[in-house]
C-alpha cells in the first residue's frame, strides 16, 4: 500500500490531529513553514477547481465554458486562528495569480501568525470588506473561519453572516472543515458554512464522516501535506482505531481468488430465514443479495406458501418451506433442519415479530448469526444485552437508527454521534454492530470502527437493507468455511460493496432508478470493476 492509500484509511479526532501536529513542530518544522506549505497546496487546488479566466468577457461571472467553472472574484473569510492564517495565505496567492480578492475578517484579536499574514495582505493592498454583504458579487468564497480549533457555538453577528452567505448558494471552498462543524461529531455549533468543496488537511477529520455533517461538507477531498507516517503511527498505532473503508482494503480482504480445488460446501453454506405472507419480496431480495456474494450453498427458509415463489426467483437455492402462523409468518422450522450444520445464518427480513421462537432458536445455536429487521425487533423485545450475553459465536446486528434505538435504549446519543454509539453497542454486546445510514458505521467489541465513506441517497429505499443482509450472510458463510479468524472484515466488505453497487447503479440509472432488485444487478459489476 502506498502513502496515499494508507492515509486514506485514517480518520482522526481534533485531539489526535493536534498531537500529530505537535510532534511535527517538536521535531523542528516551523509552524509558519507548515502553514505556508499547506496553504499553497490549497491555493493550487482552488486554482484548478476554479481556473482564472484569462481573457474575461465583459460579463464573466460566474462563467461556465466547456463544462469548467471560472472564477474571478473571490471572497475570503478569515477567522482568528490558523484556519484564518491558511485563508490569508490562500488570499495572497490568488491575489498574485490575478484573482480579484476581497477579505472579510470579522475579528480584531488574531493568533500571532495570522496577524502577520493579515498585515502582509493589507500591505499588498488586498481589499478588506466590513460586511458579508460586500461579498455578494463574488464568484467563489473561501471559508477559513474555523478549522479543528472551533470550541464554542458561533453566535450573534458571525452566525448571521454565515446564514446570509448560505442563502446565496455560491460555490464555497472550506479549508479543513466547513466552519461551524465540530471536528469529531460533525455537530453544527450554532450555525455552519454550507460548503461546495471541503479541502480536508493532512488526515480525514472524523466529523466529516458523520451523517449529520454531510449536508454541509459538499464534495470532500484530502490535501496531503506529507505528515510523516511515523508521527501518525506514534499517535494512532499501526492500525487506526477508526478506519475509512477504501477500495484497497476491500481488495485485500475479498474471498478471491478461490482455491482451484474446492466444492460448494467449502465455499460456505448460508441459511436465510426470512419472509412472511405480508413481506414476501424481502425474502427474494435477501436471497438475491446472498446470491451476489458468491456463497457456495444457499438455503432459504420461508413460510410454506412462499416456497414456489422463491424457487422461481432463486432456482439455485434450496428452499425450505416452514409451517406458518395464522398470519402467514414462520411458526417453526421443519425438524429436519439442523441449525448447527450451516456456516452462517441470516435471520430477520420480513419475518414479522411473530417469529420470536425462531429468533430464540437461531441465537441458541453456536454458529455465526446475522440479525436484521424484525430479527432485531424481536431481539429488542427479548432484551438485547441479556440475550446476547449467552452467545459465544459471532453475532452481527445491522440496525438503522430506529432499530438501533429499540435495541439500545440506554444509548441515547445515536443521532448525535453515530461512531460513539456503535462503539458502545459493540462493547455492551460483544456483537459486530453495523449502523446503517448515509455513512454506514461498523464496530466490534475490540473498539475498532470502520466507516464506509462513500454512498448514495439512491439507497434510501425500501428493500435495499434486505439486499445487504443477504450479502453479509453470504460473505460470512464463506469466511467461516474458509476458517477465517476475524469475520468483521466480511461485514465491512459487504457494506462497502453494497454502497458501491448503489453508486454505480445511480450513475447509470439516476438516483431515482435504484430499486432494490436493480441494486442486486449491480453487485457483480462492482466486483468486476475492482479486479
Ligand atoms: N498549525 C499549522 O501550521 C497548521 C494549521 N492548520 C490549520 O489550523 C487550523 C487549526 O488552527 P487553530 O488551532 O488555530 O484553530 P482554528 O483556526 O480552527 O480556530 C481557533 C480559534 O478560534 C477561536 N474560537 C473557537 N471557537 C470560537 C467561536 N465559536 N467564536 C469565536 N472564536 C472561536 C479560538 O479561541 C481560537 O483562537 C486547522 O483547521 C488548519 O486549517 C493546518 O493547515 C495544518 C498546519
Ligand atoms: N441517504 C443515504 N445515503 C446512503 N445510503 C443510504 C441512505 N439511506 C439509506 N441508505 C442505505 O440503504 C440501506 C437501507 O436499509 P434499511 O433501512 O434496512 O431498509 P429496508 O429495511 O427497507 O431494506 C442501508 O444499507 C443504508 O445504509
Ligand atoms: K474552515
């Protein structure tokens, strides 16, 4: 793995970033030199995103030519700390390159280095404006108000200025973080800049990966400024505790290539328990998700009345018809079914909350289990922690935020800090916990967290979770059959793969074209694209 790939896997908190920077400064790198270096990199990126129009037409702003965006007038927001210092260096560079720069610096007290850049910018004759309204004719805004040093709510005049700027819907490039976002949680402190681009500096800040920040972050890019890997590992250890899931990680952990000599049972036998008269489609989608995983053998237990339907959609699967309740839920599994004989069991989509004894039976078994949907609702009724305490084998829980709250009423901050919530849930249960969302978070009892950093709202659609359950199940079963020690990577692969299938499908079919069945058709193309 090269340097770029390595740093892409890391997410840091503000405290960790400070410690890492502290080591660089302690080693002798002058703070001013680092600021200069970082800000030049930002300014180069800004120039490539918003090239200067060399032969301006009489009315050049904002101009789009051959699909590129041209900027001439740039408003730079300058805060009191080093984020503001970065912004002043960017302002100076853009000024020298011929952009018309205006600076808005609504603070009188600045950090020393920021003061120096401010004085120099003034000496160059760069225009300073008093009011945010004076930036309304700009083509582009650079946001250098606050970075990872924001510690209090933004209030009063500054909050008003930010709100006004957000209403203009102009392109905004935020330096490091959109000003106003808390670095670790992505929480909006008072108000926050809505960025078009966020140029995150050095290492990915955790807050940029939290669902509630996404509305503000725009398109996020990492600007590498050569932090020595030794300084990163000195603070974070060899393997980061919070890992962004990248393509390289997936390539390393995929169950490929298959051994040349093998047979279907060596490639994992997955049992799906899903569906009811009311929710028949979920069973099909879960089955198709499992199919996409390449699992060696697939058995699907459904209510007897769904058997022929499932056979017609998944001819390769062994469909097990089960006795039904009056309402058409699975009442019991046939005696011939030996739960212990499967490499993994995925249970829940569409089973309704009538299937309590089924879930109890599945959990009493000593093989890896993934619970989703009604499987989770039943677990919540049984008592999440007390029930899972008894289990030795791997359990995977895949709640969305609503299910998470039912499972873990004692964790009341799931909306505020999804990463911490998952960490806590995994610690309390020993399970692998996957919290679904725009940025799906996965954690296990070791305290390690994985975040899927890219996805698409095209997936916010009934049935896409069922596909994920099947995919996880299939990958788990293959992992168990291959005697893999740690199964959490299999869950991580599934979540990344699912999101990428959504992205690919949305690219071809728009964000409105990704129904859950279509999603299953894009699982394999993602894989072929990867290899
Ligand atoms: N040290 C360096 O040379 C480098 C600095 N970098 C930049 O420096 C930033 C961090 O700099 P700082 O630690 O100075 O922090 P910030 O620039 O994020 O802001 C901190 C300043 O804002 C004040 N402040 C905090 N909350 C406030 C509020 N609600 N209202 C008003 N004032 C408030 C603080 O008292 C402090 O003066 C990074 O985000 C990054 O942009 C990076 O470029 C890397 C290199
Ligand atoms: N805004 C979004 N952006 C990206 N992915 C999303 C978004 N909303 C939902 N998803 C994904 O879609 C899936 C929805 O699953 P779930 O809520 O269980 O739906 P269902 O039970 O109807 O299948 C999850 O994998 C989730 O991560
Ligand atoms: K900023």
